[in-house]
C-alpha cells in the first residue's frame, strides 16, 4: 500500500482541525490560583514529551526522524478558556522529532513543536536506556527520562520532567508497546499575584509501530491526569 493514501488525509485533517483549537495564552493574570494550577496540569499533559516509539533501542547506526500530530483533550478546560479567550478544550501540537541510537543501548531524542494559531511552542529531549534489548522471542524494556519547556508565552513559563518505563514486542511488521511513568509539571507565572505551582501526575500510554518499508507509522493514546492525547507519527527509521 502506498503511504500517500494515508499520509495526505492525515495531514489534511490535521490542518483542518488546527483552526478550531486554542489561541494565544495572554490572559493568565485573570486566573485564580486554583485555575492556574489546572492550566499548568493541562499544558503539562499536552506538552510533555511523547516518544512515539517502541522500547527496542535503535543501535549505534540507527536513527529516526519524523513528523508527529498530537491532539490532547484537556481535563480542566475552564482555565484554558480564560487564558486563551477561546472555547476549546483541545490542544493540537504538530512537531518534528528526531531520535539517534548510541552505544550500550542508549538512545537520545529531540523535539520541537508549536500549537497552530497560538504563541505556544515546545522544545524538549529525552534519554533512554534499554534494560532488555529484545529479540525474536524476548520483549524489549526501556527506562526513559524526558524534559520539555514551553516557549513563546510571555505571561508564564512551564517545563515538564518525566521518568517512564516502556515495554514492547515486535511481530513481523507491527510492534505494540505500553508504558507508564511519572510526570512533574512546573508552572511559573510572570504576571499578577499568582504563585508558581508543581503538578505531579501518572501517565499511561499504549501504542503500535507499523513498519511500512521506508517509513514507519506510530499510533499512540496517552492518558495523564484526566487528559487524553491521541497521536500519529510518520517517520523514516534506520
């Protein structure tokens, strides 16, 4: 099957939905302290690092570069409505992601994304280590540490850090994977009388990596603190 049959509709639908999503974050000073905490948790769910890959290491010569479309329906939409002036409960984050294999079972990754029609941008990275490399019969198990930082918003700062475990097992052309982790999101107001907040949440996710020859398609569902993210990644992997 040609990748063009599904790649074009995926990109078209992503662009279509982007127009209906949250706008600039520019009214943080109107939030109560409780609302600012809710906003921090919602942004953390949307902007925390999502690796979109199974657990097996890439190897010293391996790399992956891809485009990700991630849509998060947030748990506490009211604070987002006030901060952005929109009525949307969704944050849509397209991003460019790159992963590189290193010796001894280590991988490193980088990401850059932005919310269309908004001042919200995100940069981040991850380091992972394969506890079990996986094989024909054995699953792969990886421990991963991640970091992201929101940029472009003058009224607040935000960063996320997480530690997670990912387990996967390959079957011919498809590799299902599951993961669980703990995410810490720190929100720092730069306006009004609000105080900085820290939100700790457990994240759980399930996904599948589909090998399509030159390209890989990854589909993932991520749950964190009542927010749910649905993502797709189209990547070139060696």
